[in-house]
């Protein structure tokens, strides 16, 4: 039971960090496109 609990916590931590990395990457792309649009104007 203790092992299963540790696995669940580990999976949650990995999943959240994975989601955070993807969202930050998307935010960087959106921000970069906004900067490009500002430069074109």
C-alpha cells in the first residue's frame, strides 16, 4: 500500500511537471509570435 501511494505521488509529480513544461513551451511560442507581430508593425 505504501509503495502504491509513492507511485501515485511520483506519477502526479511527473504528470504535473510534464504539463507545466508543455504549457510554458506553448506560452513561449505565443509570446514569440506576438513579438514578431509587434516587430512587423
